[in-house]
């Protein structure tokens, strides 16, 4: 007997929930699911993290125009997110005049990437676009260094985790990645109050996923505070949200 869920933390878990929320008229608000398939999937689905369309387009255009790369390989995690963002990256990189010379994938929780990396190395790419998560990224970076592969690493927001620098060390040197705007050092009073409170509670600075979830909760709380409590009422209220000032910037829904 609930009206709203904060969840579907990643696209692979959000997508299967969509038919259920449609049937039950319950709002699903994701702070981190990015698949383009979720756009327009349900009038009850909302998210405050940009679609892969933004990340993939930004990196594809940047690689082709700003970095002037000609040959890029792709090594992506085999799930909704990895496939979607890679497709968008490839589309925009090739549109800018670049060529994708090799595409490989890996399963989540994999530990050995030497076969894929060796195939990629034979294609002599200027860079490798690697959308993945912390555990796999650390393994890929270490094994790439062990194999002596010099190609630049390009990635997406999965690379944001500071533990990558801590654990991969110089194997992560010169990597370039995209991520929505969030800075725990921001002097804005709203951000500072949040970061100070989080540190007091958990003895560490909040990362971007913590900030996204915090904003998601507060957006929903603001709508419920306007006496909107049922799923349809909350859904209607969310469509009226314009320039909600949160930790991660301004959020609006159309």
C-alpha cells in the first residue's frame, strides 16, 4: 500500500519494474538508471540522472572533435547500460569522422579481461571506450597495464568512484570520463550543509550516487508536502517540478 518507490538503481533493474508500476499506478523514481529505453516507457517513471544519450553523445563528440582521435575500440559491460551508452558513443564518434576498430564485451563480475584486451590491442586503437563498474574497471586497468597497452582510456560515470584511483593507481593515469555535475567541495550553503551532515553521520564524503538519491527523496518529499499522496497525485505533482534546487543542481520535469 505504497504510492512511490525510489529505486531501479540501475537500468537493468528499473526496466523490468516499469510494467508493474504502470499496472499499479505507483511512481518509480530512479536516482541512477540511465537507459534511453526508459524515456517515455511509463507516465509513472521519473529519474533525476540524465539519459545515456547525454553521456554517450558528449564523449563521442569529445573524442572525435576535441581529442581528434581516429581509431577507437569499445570494451563494455554486457548489460542494458553498457550496450546503450556504447551504441550512442559509437554513433557520435563515427559521425565526427572516427572509426571503431574493435568491439568487445564482458560480463559483470568478470575478473579476466586479457582475451578481450589482446584482441583490442591487435587493432591498434588510439583509445578504448570502457563503460563499466568499479570492480571490473580496476581489473581492466591493471591487466591493460600488464599487457603494455598504451591506448588512452575513455569511460563514463562508472569511473567516478575515487576507489579507482586508490586501487588502480597509475594504471588509471590520463583516463577521461563523463559524469553529471556534482562537487562535494562546492561552497554553496545547500551542498555544504548536506556534505557536513553526511560526513558527521558516515565519516566520509558523499559520492555522486548519494547526492542523486538525496535529491530524489527531497523532490518527492516536496511533492508529497503539497498534499499529493496517491500514485497518480504524486505523478501529476512531479510533472510540475521546475528548477528544483538540489545538491546536484537544478531539476525539472516536462
